[in-house]
C-alpha cells in the first residue's frame, strides 16, 4: 500500500524491488514528507517520519546551504520590482 500511495504523488520515493527481489525501501532524496505512505502502511511502525530543522536539507539530511527562502533569493523577479509612481494630484 505504501508504494502505491507514493506512486500516486508527483514523486516516487519508495522502490519496490532491490536486486531483482521484492524489497520496499524509501529513497530519502525523493521523499517530500507528505506522510501518505505512513498513513496507509499495513505494518505498524514500519516507516518513521523525522522532523528536520530549517538548517537541514530535507532531501538527504545534509546541512542546508544557500537561500532557504525564495523571497530573498537574488534571482527572484519579485524582489526586483520597482515602486509605482505616486498618483498625480
């Protein structure tokens, strides 16, 4: 069930086979933390979700670098908007 729930989302973070045999494994780099697999898994406590801090990259657990907030990224076109001219009286 967990593999099917994950397959219905935009990412496939659970593999169903390993070395040609039936083996379910979560691929951390693809997991988006939607929790669907946990909700439908028939085996209790098989999948454990772990909260990561803002300083941790959720795809792999490495320390986050760069811009974590898109609104502050220099390539964000909205950050470069100009002020509107004052209305004429």
